[in-house]
């Protein structure tokens, strides 16, 4: 009996806003979505821990060229912390190291949270993907090795208490790239004098993208191909903050050939460019002396 013939992968360009469920890795979620779409090229814009849920933008085709834009964007989270228990990973998946009594009041918690607003330093956790000598820190941690990590500065734009009961609290945070929310949770616990660890985390936003726009794997599974395709955002949805340049036919042709064109703008500015038919062409950058230089362009096949 012959095995069923596998359909060829589809050329597909767009962005899927996925609402990742807890207990699965970002790569598992990516591969599941890729199977649903039968896409030939796919990638994500930064991972979520398996414990975490929420917004995970997935890129297909030409959209993968612009995925790095979200790596630099601010992130929004809702986090739940258990006080009185410290773990080796700073979250619920770790081994309990210390248990301490909790005498924290609502007022104590509100006051301590204000100490973490603004520019702060964090020591990256050992259970992270940061690399030392080409090896991720989590690999050292699995071997029982602790290596020295330099503090890193991150910015907490806003942190707000949402709930507080039974030695647990929930807070909302808007932070810069590179912020470890489980480290933030553990550091808050230490400031309170009782320790703590992250027990739930939900990413609710990345830049201008919001989890209310996202779709679960279960929802995707129930749709037909046409309905799934309708959920995809165009590649330029990853670049909402860039200014726009609309080019005439002559300048559009030059840019598609990778040639710089004369333009007015502030040096260093990155600009989304569109042709006269409003087709997204890619991103260019203003260079000295008024030249707009192509930086990353989409394939003409996506037009």
C-alpha cells in the first residue's frame, strides 16, 4: 500500500498572531502552525517559556525578513508570583531552595513595586538561553555549574499591582527587551524579605500588537484553509512605528534593483517603502547626503 503523497509546501507570506498555551515550547507551537498552513518558510519573533502563555507572533515567508523588529519592541506581561518560596529557576518548574514566612502587607507590596519602576539591573538567570563561550547558560545549569553573569540594565516603563491574596500577587508590567520577568518576580520577593517565584506568566503585548488579536492552536485546527489564511496579517504589520515613503514607478524600480534614491529625511531613519500601487516593498534607511538606501526588500513574488 502506497503512503499518501505529501502536498508540496506553500509559498505563504504573512504574520500569524498566536495565543500560545501553557506547557508547550515556542518551537512546538511554530511547527504546529506551520503544518496547518503547510508553509514552506516559518519563524517566530522571540520565544516564550513553556510555562508562559500569550502573544507569540509567527512569521511566514517574506515576513521572516522583518521578525527582528519585534525583538527590540517593548513587551507587556501579566505575572503571578508565589511569595515565601524560592526556586533555582525563579519559576514553578524549578527545585525549591528556601521557604520563608510571609508577613507582607498590601502596602508593603505597593511600595516595593515602585522600587522596580525605571532603569534597573538584572542578573540573567542560569536557566536561560544566553550563551557563555558558545554554550547556553541552561546547559551549564543542567550540569550543576553556575557561571558568573554580569548585571544587565533593563527598563520597567510601568509596573502595577492587579491582585493580592493568600501570599500570591498578580502584577502587570510593560518593559524593555531583555527583561526577565521571573527574575523580576524573584527580586521583588527578596526586597519583601520572604522570597518568591513566578507561577504564571502571560504575554499580552509586543509593541503595538495585542493578544486580543491572537488565535489559539485549537481555534486554528477547527478552521479550513481559506479561513486560516484570512487570519494572516501582512508582513508590514511587524513595522507599525516606521514612517512611510510612497515611490513613483521610476524610484520603485531603482529600489527593487537595490539602488539608493534621492529622498528627504533624517539620517539613520528606517522607512517603509511602497510602490505607486501601495504594494509593500520593504525597508530602506536614510543615509548621509539625502540618499535612501534599500536595507531589506520583499520578493516581487509577494506583490
